[in-house]
């Protein structure tokens, strides 16, 4: 068995495990994330109601905004911005509607907070892909932070609508 570890995709940690089972090569790639890293400031997070996955919006070195979706086992399922330098990696914040939006490939992701009388009563992520919209509802009881924390940051890759 060979295990290769990499921090090239910082703040993510990638572990590549190569093993041979019955003479056949099996490669397993796991990408993880440490929210307690000193360069990471968590601004907003919540668990998704149906899947128990965790969504985290954070700043890295107080300069750029990032999004990560973790599996229940705390492995990275998806992160934005990607490492592809050809991809546009900006976020758009809509103060009036309490929404944070980013686009990746054919999908648009819109993180939302719904408020009534100043109290948050719903959170989640709208995902629009191929003309279909999905509402990934968040567990309000797992909410940490608010979109206001994102609005109050002055980050390089965030534009205001």
C-alpha cells in the first residue's frame, strides 16, 4: 500500500491511497478540510436536512471567500472556488434578499437565509442546473453565523448586487 498526502490544494488536504487487491490496483482519493486551521474563519455553516451534509462558507486569510460541502464523514464533496484558474470564481452577495450566489460549470448555487421580524426562520441552498431548481433545506438548529457576517467582510472575490 502506498499513501501520498498533499496540501497543494490548501486549505484542503488530499490523501491518495494506492493498494493492490488480488493483483488489481485500487486507488482511493480522500479530500478533507480542517475548519480549525488558523487561516480559516468560519462565517456561516449549517447541515442539510435530508443528507446530514454540512455546508460551510469561510474566509481564507481574511482575503477570499470559500464554500465547502462536507459529507457526514467530514470529507470534501465539493468546494468553491475550484483550483481551475480558467474558472470564474467570484461570489455575488445580495444584501436585500439575504442571498449569496456563485456559479460553477452549468450550476448556479444560491445560499439563502429567510427572515421575518429580524429572526431567521429558514436556511438552505437553491441549486439551479439544466433548467431544474432544487431546494436543499438546511437544519436551522445547526446554523452557525449569518450571511450578515459575509456582507460585513471586505473580501476580494465578493461582489455586491
